[in-house]
C-alpha cells in the first residue's frame, strides 16, 4: 500500500474508452488509471465488460474511441507480437496453459519473448542459446520456489487439479517479468482454502517483485481485502472508482450488485 | 570417559571443529533449492555456524539462554542448534505444525529469549502470541518472503545476523573459543518437547552426553561411516530426527539431505538414494500400497513376471539377506529376479543404495516388513523414547523379526517389573523434565531406572516384545495376560479389517468387535457378485462373517503358539453395524479408539458377546458430518471362532 502512495505516477491511463462489436456497445466512455505499484481491481456483475476492459488494456482489442497511455506512451493499434513484448502479462479466466507440457515447460514459455538466440543455435543448444536457457531456467526456478510448486515441476499440466493449474498460469505470467500483470478472475471456481492461498500469492508477488497488478474478480470479499483501489463497471459503464471502503459504501455499486432494475 | 583430556569431543561445537579439520571437504549438508542440490562441506558449515553464533552473541544471546527453532528441515535450522550450543545456550526445537497456542505453551514453558522461525507462517504464529511471552526478545527468520514490511526492531534476517557475526569475528576471531572450550558433556544440550498426546507437552532435558554417547554407540554397532547419505525429512523437534540427522551425522561425519519441500520428499528420496533411512511404519505401508496399485495397472505379462519373482523373493529373499544357506538354484532365480524386478523396483522407491533402514513408533505388519526385507532392503525395528535419546532396543543383523523389537541397545539395561512394565537404564537417559519435578520423579527413580509405560516381555530368543500401553493391559479370569492393542494390531494387519476393539479384562475369554474395511471388502464383494446397498448390509452378510471368522481363526492359530498369549484367543466376535467414528466420539481425531466410550455405548453388544446369545438388537445415535444426528437400528449377529489349544513354538 505504501508503494501506491509513494509513487502517484500512472503506469497506465485510459481516457474516454469506448469499444463496440458491431452494434453492441461493450464499453462506453471509460476513464481510469493504474498507478505504478498498486493492486487495482476491476469488478462488476456478469457481462459488465470486465474482460473486454482487460483486452483493451493489454492491446488485444483496439477501442474505437479514446486513448490508452501505457508507460508514458500513447498506444496505437498493435500486432500480436508487439502485444506480447510491450510488458503486460496476463492470466485467463478459463486457463490457457499447454496441457500436455510440464509445469516447468509452461513456465519457460513465459520467458520466450526474452530469448534472443536464433533457431540454429537453439537447435544445437550451444553458446548463447545454452547460456540463455540456463539463465531463464534459473529465473523460472525462483518462480517455482516462490509459488511452492516444486512437487509438480515435471508433471504435465493437464493432470493437475484446477487450483494448481491456476497457480501455474500465474507463474507463467510472472515469468514474463512484466511491468503490468493482468489477472482475469484468478480465484474463480476455487474453494475457500485455494482462494486464501491465491490471495497470499498475489499479495506476495506484489510485495516481493513490486509488480503492478490489475485484477478482475467476482468475489467482493477478496477484492476488498487485497486491492488498493477499485473500479466498478456495469453495462459497459464506469459506475464507481475509489478505495475499497468508498466502494463498499457506494449506493450505485450496491444497486448494481443487488440487482436494482435499470429503468 | 576421560574428561580430563582437553580434546575430548563431548559437545557438538567440538565435534564440528573436529569434523571441519578431519573431513572439511566432505559434504555435511545438502538442500535442494531452485531445482538443484546445493551442498555445504563441513568446513563451510563450521564457518556458517560460527558466524551465526557470533551474530547471536552480538544480539545479546548469553550462556543459558534458550532459542526456539520452528520450521521444517532446513540447513540453517540445523545450524542454529549448534550455534546456540557454541554460546552455552540451549536450542528448543518446536513442531512446525503446532498452532499458535501450542507454540505459546512451549515457548513460555521453556522461557525462550530467541526464536528462529523458518518463514512468514512461523513468524506470524510467534508474533501472534509474542505479547504473552514476557521473556521473548528477538526473532530471526530464514526466509524473507512476505516479511519485508514487518516491524524490524526485534526481527532479523538470518543473513543479517550472520553479517553481524562476521564483523564481530573480524574484530575478535577467537571470541567463541573460550565458551566452546568450557562446554562439557554433562551440560544440558537440548530441550525436546514430547508431542503431548496425553496432556501438556513435557520438556525433556537431554545432556550433550546423552545424545553423543548414544549416537556413538549406535554408529558403532551399525557400522555407519562418513559416507552415509540420509534424507532429513522427519520433524526437527522429534528426538529421532535429532539423533539420526544431527547426533549421528556429527559423530560419524555423514551428510544430511534436506528435501526441497514437504511434497517432494519421495522425489528427493529417489534422487538422493540414501544409504541409511528411517521411517515410521505407515510410510513403508504407503510405499507398498503404491507399488501394488501401480502393478495392477501393468500389462498381464509384466504382472506375471512380477508375481513370479516376488514369490521367489518371499521364499528366499529374507534368508539371503540374513546370510542363511540357500540352494544354488534359488540363488540363481533370485539373481535373475534382482536383474529384472528387485533392482528396478528399489530404484523407483529410492532404495537402491540402502544399507540400513529403521522403523519404529508402531507395530509394523509382517507382510510389509517381509516385503522390503525380501527385496534385500535391510529394514529393522527399534524401540525407543525421547527420554532414552531414542535407543532402548535394536535388532541385530540376522536376528530380525516382525513381532519383536530386538535386544537391548549397547549399554542399555532393561528390566520388566512385576506388573509387566518395561523399564530401562542407559547413558541416554534424560536429566529431567524441565520445570516438572513431579513428573520426573514419577518416570525416573533414584537409581536411574525409567518407566516406559509400555507392557512387554522377552521372548525365548531374548528379544523384547512390546504388547501394549501398560495401563491398558488387563487379566483374564484365569490370570493370563490380556493386551487389547496387541490383539487388535494383529487383526488390523488383515486388509479387510479396518478397526477392532477387543474385550477380555476380568472376563472368562476374549471377544471382539470388528469394523470391516469398506474399500477392501466392497471390492471383494464386487468380484464375488455380492450385492449390497450399505455398510450395514455388507457388514451383516454371512459370507463376510465367514471371511472374518477365517481371519480370526488364523490369528488364533498364531496366538496358540505364543505361550504368554495363547489364553487371549478370540472366542466370539461380531461385526459392528456402523463404522467407529470420531464424530460420534468413539475415536480420537487421530483415530485411536476411546475404550470407555465404546464400553458405554455398546454395553448391550458386549453383554451379548458373553451371555451366549446368537444376535443382539442395538440402537445407536449417530452424528452426521454436518452435525445433525440420527439413529441406526440393527440386529447384529454374533459368531463363534475356532480356537486352538496352546502349542509350544517350533522355531
């Protein structure tokens, strides 16, 4: 928390974003920012536009209107490889790991954007390619240690229980050593114990690596406990933005969650 | 012991200096970190320990101070034990899984001034109770993760303390020498708290001599060398780990290996391939079950080869291990089996290099015991206690039996009291229970004899047989001994039987309640086309009764050969209509039967067992998992079991 206060510099700012698919307006005139070193939560009921928002943040969707400023630069439309290299890593709502590959290999794929040796040297695994891989492996081993997944290092990810797969996915996102980490419902479908573990990891990541985190989450309890600031979406619009305590007391937010009818 | 000599190695710091001199380049500790085994040689360990000790000194740790050590098996936690002893202090290892209140009791009772906590979890627990611990002064942690933002006034990183020590040692390189030289074998070396299954934990005070002499004796008798490899995975606060991973390691100079995490122990075991290994019976049981389940998934031809050679191993494996004479043909078959089955199997289990394995703590099933021994793994039993610095009896090579725990360990005297309780006297006998003179007096008499609380006797080979807790042992009306747990354990070795309660104290004969194992019996029923809808129905099935009668008959035949136990054959039994359940208070949470509750709840059935009736009607209240209660009613039938007249053992 003190990190958020120390640096009020925004890592990412969204200005008047609107996004539509054909006639469907997914996001309407949304503005907020994410400061360096904070945990920023994006919440809202089903279909509020949270995942669309995340896709705008990481550059996968290009909004029809509005500006995205990331790391001091105005962002244009990006190609997929540019998206990957800009320094934003994410996890997915419905887990997108390589199921046949081991935990270790999955984490190594998180490092791919940082590997520079060409395919020839990679193939014969000599010189730079070898040095590089060893460095990356060391980084990945630190993450394995950090997330306490040593026991499943060599296990194919498809054989792991859901909660652990989620953890591996977090690991892969961490391996990319990004400036901004996007977590799309990291606790969805978990039992209480798994949720507690995951909260602990998110907080530890934040504290240990100083990573800025944007978090989409359904579970209000979790959000209020770990987020520094919260933005609330409903029907593609921003209906609240502030510290957890403010959000908790906000009548608009309460209405949206309790399902007061929209006239 | 010649205490006048200056270079007597009677404390751990002295042993450390000696090892660093003699075998300084040999690995002393390994730990798997970041996927790679990192190792520290004896001389590196010495530097690490001295630096940490000097750092502790700078923080104000003085002779007689206690430092609690909380966490799993990690090099720095082991080093702290010796570091505290370098300063004339007393290490107090605490079980890592104890909750804050349990920890509070130990930290308070031991009056610790310092705590070494492994990680955030442990630091949090200590901080939670810190304001109720007036003596507590400084906390040091090993793993910084998660505690970066904590208040630092009384919290230190291990490496920072080492750095303090390094600076202090640079100023005054001999600052630790005087205190180390002043250390004596008779000094208090360590407090080990008993796990406290009965009441509050007691702090067992052990001297340096207790640990070192016992370690020396056992190292000598089992011919352990500086080349052994052990896996240190059992709780640091348990006396067994203190002897196997600390005492014997320092005395023999061998290397201890700390696993990467609790979940990776079996992988780490395979990678290290220890030569010397200790595990409680349930670990060996788990390994065997695992092997058997995996074999059932193997192809038919593989199963055939496996079964054939396992039969060979069962027939001659144990004899070959014990060095008895075996025919050349069988030896050839065993050699071939080793090539095809035993060696690869041992490799998967991590037992390729094993010279010696010990098990203790509970009775081990003969099949499990023989399975490992027939593969050529020299697994032996020992009998010990915290109060004895572990060793009371050990099994000598070539004289290993599943149902006895061996002969007295070197320098140990054993006696059996008139009540049948085992008592002993040895160099390992503890000094006292910390701040509990009454308990000390109850346990240890003026001549140094210690009551074990266990009932037992020596069999005709001179091996000690432990049968039960002394307070549970009763007498049948004809005066012969009745040891319920002994009988129950014997029956529980059958996979179809999950739980047994036997009765016989002040009765004419012995009877039993049986709980079938629903998995094993259910599986059997499926294969034999026996349909059942519930536990109750399966438990009452005549075929199941027949099967249980056969198991009991086999047990009775076995008991008949034991002169002390032949009177304890089971005459009548019944299969309970419900499983004994901790939710109903019939068992403890650790699944130990509460006899008094059983006597109360089921007195109708117990009476029926003795009045000759063929069945009894019972109505019991049960508690479901969600806390609701209901009743179960059933007619439970009672069956007679075949008994045998006592025969003398033809061994």
